[in-house]
C-alpha cells in the first residue's frame, strides 16, 4: 500500500489524480490533501478519501474546513509549514506536486529533501530552481517522475540506462510537442483583443486557468523546455519544439541511428499520472484506448516565434541560466494574473516579461533564498510595468 499526499488536490491535476487513485483502493491510500482557498471542494474530497490530514491556505479557511469535517478523524492545518510537513513526514511514500506556480516550490523541495517519490506536475518549481532542486533529488535519493505529459512521454521514450549514462543512449534531439493552443491560426493582429475566456479555451486539454493562458502564449512550452533541460540534463540546443495540433503524440526522442521513439495516447492527464504512480508497473487509468483508425491526419509544424514571443523569451532565459528562468517565471505569473483580471491585454503579457528581464539583473542561483529574492524583485518589477502599461 503506497501512502500518497496530493499537494493541490482541488485543481485539475489533483482531481485527475484522485480519479486514478479511486480505481485502485487496494494499492494506494491518501495520507494528506491540500488546497488554498477552495475549502468546500477540499471538504468533499476529504469525505470521499478520508485522509489523515488536510491543509488549506489560511487560519480562516482551516476553521471553516474543521466545521465542514466535524466528527471525522482528519487533522486540519494551514500554511506553508504544514504543506512542507505533509510532503515530507515519515508516513508518506509519494507526493503529487500539483500546486500551481511558485507557491509549490517549498513543499515540493521538502518532499525531495525527504527522499520521497515526487510526482512532479508543478513545473514552475523546477524552472525557478532547477539546479538546486535536482541537487536535492540526487543528494537525498528522491525519485523524480514527470507528470507533465510531454516529459512523461520523453521519460517513456528514453532507455532505462539514460540516467546512468546519457552519452551511451545516443540521443540526437528531444522533440517536445506543443498543440499551439487556441490561437495557433488566429490573425496575429487580433491577438491584442482576446478575452481571458477565449485564452482559457484549450482545443485539446482541460486545465487550470494559469496553465491554459500559458498554453495560449506558448509560455507553457517555454517553461517545459526549461523543465526538460533539468529533468533530462539536456542543453537548449538538444531540445526542439514541434507544433502538433492534435496532441496525440505527447513528445518524442530522436536517436543518432535515425530512430524516433514517441509516446502516443488520448490527451488525458490520467495516463501520465497512472504511469508515474505505478512506475515501473502499469495500472488502469480510466482513459479509453487510442483508436488509431479513428484518427484524422497528424500534423507537425515549426513554431512561429514572432506569433509566440514568450517561447523565445524562455529559450533566452534558459541560455542565460542562473536566476534568469526564475525572473521569467515570476514575471509571467504576475502578468498572467493581471491578464485574467482584465488589467492588461493578451499581447501585454510578453511585454511585461521582457521589461522585467531587462530591468532586473540576473546572476548565479547559489541558494533557494537567492532565487526567492529574485522572484520577489521580478514580481515588483512586473507590477511596476503593469502600472505603466495601464497609465
Ligand atoms: P489548478 O489551478 O487547477 O489547481 C491548482 C491547485 O493549487 C489547487 O488545488 C489550488 O488550491 C492550489 N493552490 C493555488 N495557489 C496556491 C497557493 N498559493 N498555495 C497552496 N496551494 C495553492 O492548476 P492545474 O491542476 O491545472 O495545474 C497544477 C500544476 O500542474 C501547475 O504547475 C501546472 O503547470 C501543472 N500541469 C498541469 C496540467 C494540467 O493538465 N492541468 C498539465 C501539466 C502540468 P485552490 O483550488 O484551493 O485554489
Ligand atoms: Mg505539458
């Protein structure tokens, strides 16, 4: 029986994880569930899965959750320290890291430092502090398994010995597929007018609002390029983004002998979640089998960097290294939130990020404290850029 903590249990990945766990009560038990503000949704999940502990964002939230769960043997807690504790305590075997954004860094790192099996959806944590995070994984012998569908596909398309000896694996390219999001074919000059709801209407995937906007700007793919760099020790030159609007191939690895290995499946996050939960075994996920004869043609294109400037900004940040990806990530989080709140337009998102990267000097990232300091400076600079845009 594996005991699981789900960080971000009320989100889109959290719900898909609970769906997979519910299919295998003989294999998994839920130790802790966490949320930020959606207390009623967390209470529903707690009644269904009966965790030992539940964590929310604030004392008020915890008080409400306690009332909703009165009579049940569930300890209710709040705040970052509690998140770190349910991710790292001895009672836990595996942690699903599915908090959105930089807020996920501390508890995800705590799980790695405690040597847990870390199922990583929270790509922002790795983008912010890649070297430090991977060092913690190695030092504390944690097991890191990618949930992001592309990285899970790459993981499945690499040989088992890749981690020990990447040179011997003969990898020529990592081909990261991207759907291109809802605005792949929309006239570029009309992109300034798109609404948050239009940006969140992804053609293939149902996801939280932040990652949906990231998919529309293709910053999501940019963050994923940086994520792939850290997960697979691959330099920027080895990673190529390929637009594949159908999202059937979830990514590929091209080898020196001319072979290309791919992982295919219906676009449903329960597949990578089930893969990582059971690895190296396979369990049912609830996702229907892919019917290849039922499929229209699969298409592939090169990305247009002028339509998607965020993708170029992310490649630049990866090449710059140090704290540059943390600046990129923080500026993007603030800009996306401002866009979702209708404070700025869609095309202002990349402007804010570029302004922040110009304004805030980046350098080495020797400690988490240094990364968090740069994260805070970038958020301040992003807010200043937004105020200027609005004025
Ligand atoms: P959602 O917005 O649907 O869910 C986010 C979760 O994080 C919720 O449980 C939310 O709680 C919690 N949360 C939000 N802010 C905080 C905070 N400050 N402190 C603690 N918890 C917080 O996001 P997704 O599930 O879509 O995405 C989660 C992560 O997975 C992201 O990093 C995303 O990039 C990654 N990912 C998602 C994919 C998808 O298909 N959705 C695919 C690949 C990666 P509450 O509900 O209470 O606000
Ligand atoms: Mg992805």
